[in-house]
């Protein structure tokens, strides 16, 4: 087998192509999830802060309850 034949056969071999495509899709999904986590975390933090303020004002308005 000559070098030219070896390189030609490697060029035509696509057995690992699907695995690489799936890995790239997974990496893209992970990158999107990581990028979106900051926004989701801020939204959740704001919601809990609002709930905490509402509870504080409700207990301050009714201290005997």
C-alpha cells in the first residue's frame, strides 16, 4: 500500500463522522445552556427577593398574627 493509496482511503472513510457531529451538537447545546443560566439565575433570584419583601411587609403589617 502506497502513501497515496493510504491517504485516499483515509479521505473516503467516514466512519467517525457521525460521532463528531453528535459531539458538536452536544457542545452547542451545552454552550447555549451555560449562556442561558445567568439569565435564569437572575430571574429566580429576583423572584425570591420579591417574595421575601412581600413576606416581610406582610409580617410587619400584622405583628400579632
